[in-house]
C-alpha cells in the first residue's frame, strides 16, 4: 500500500513560496514577451517537448546538452520535485537536523546529480526558516539570544553544465530568502564533474553528513556499471560513521542488472554492496534506517505555476553508515 507525504511540512517554507522562487528566477522564460509567432510559454513548451523525447529515449546526455534545454528541464521538472523533496527531507528527523544545522555545527551535504535545482531549492527552503536573523521567514525571534548556528556546505556534483541555472536560483535565494548575512552560511559549490571519476578526496567523503542520489542511480548504472559499483564501494570505505545516504527513484522504475549469468533488480545489488549479503548484514558497512517502495507526494491543487506540476510516487531507502 502507498503512503503519502504531506503537501507541506512545517519545517520548510510553504509550497507557493518555493514555486514563486522558480517563477521569479525564470520570469523571462515563463512569462516572457510574445513575439509574432508564439508566446514565451509556447516556446518553452516546445523546448520541454524536445527534452522529454530525449528522456523518453533515456538519452540523458542529449537531454541536458545546452542552456535552453537545461532551463526548459528546470522550469518543467524541478519545481514539483523541489516541493516533493522539501516534504521528503523534512519527513526524516535526522535529515532535517542536518539541513538546519540543528546542533550548531557545520554540516556537509553532497548531492550527486543535483545540478538541476530541485535539491538546491528544497534544501534552501528548509535551511531558511531555521536561521535566527536576517531572514524574513525565520521562525526564531530576533530578540532570542542564540548561539551561532552552523554553516551548511552543499556540494552539487553534476555531469551536465547546470551552473547557469543554479547561479540564477542562488541569486533569488540570496535576495528573497536568506539575505546577505545568512547567505554566507549557506555555502554552495556547484561542480561540473562525472561523479564516477572523482576520488574520495575530491568528494570529501570523510566529512559528509548526508549524500543524496535522487533520480540519479538508474542513470549512473546505465552509464557505467563497474564505475557505479566502485563508487558505492568508495562510500563503504571512506564515509564517516553516522553519514546518511538517501536514494530515491520513481517507484517501480528500477532497472534490472545482469551480474554474471543472473539478473537482479538494481536495488538488490545496491543493498548487497552497501549492507552486505542477505543474512550477513552484520558485516555490511551501512544499515537501512528507513525505506518505502511507494510513497506519494501530491502537489496542492491551488498552487499557482504556469506549467503542470506532476505528482510523484517514489521509492526510497535511507541508509546510515555504521562505522
Ligand atoms: C534525472 S536527472 C535528476 C535531477 C535531480 N536529481 C532531480 O531529482 O530532479 C539526473 C541528473 O544526474 C546527472 N548525472 C548523470 N550522470 C552523472 C554522473 N556520472 N556524474 C554526475 N552527475 C550525473 C544528470 O546530468 C542529471 O542532472
């Protein structure tokens, strides 16, 4: 049976605020001037169709190979994902603690395949209300004497060149959500790189508190099976005790993978690498602390956004490093 995330978890900014951030960022593309032949939105819709056909063919490189396609993807898919991720991240108490730097310590998060903006905006939507000063959305009273909150270091690694998109989103986060002072404690590094070729130092695996792989593992395994297995083994070897790893995919979409002569669901292979063979989980490096094969996030029906917001039904696993 499916479970359902709330449309809005109080730990994050309200859904309409999140959508408004995308609307302001892509004002030109979403509401741009009409020319003689088509409106700005019509133009964007045809660019979205082009991206959609690449995604349908699982041609992920072709889908994201220029700025027009990347902006089109971001306008179409990232807002609904950001709403869903804001609710999903807030659903896990330990993730919420990391994203709000609740223990007054600096925290570090790596988002693999996180260039398209959904992780950035959803994380900012949880970080913002936790800040004591400067942010107009702060839940804390400015008169409260607070010990200084920690800094959130966010490392977004993506093989596609999303900088143009993330810079535009970040500018809006700074101007409308965090303001200059608090923006300094939201330390974002967007890196154009193939995560499968990066070593543990470049990824700073030993310092991470949270790693997210959202709608990205299928792609990694499609690109390079052996490299993806090595990447997970690298996490086993180098992540610190207590580090969390969140894997999310569309429910029911996991591909199958052939190892030797046998075909396995990809998730089975991932669990085996991270947690050990079935029956021998005590030897594994990670434990599963939460999982769900079918969790819905449904976007509110009164939300204002010019493109259809798609509901999502996800599969997730949340792992914690044991030692
Ligand atoms: C389907 S998109 C998901 C985007 C985002 N995580 C979300 O949930 O909305 C997959 C992302 O993974 C990125 N990606 C694919 N292979 C990668 C690799 N080897 N290293 C880093 N990023 C990769 C793609 O460029 C793309 O941005």
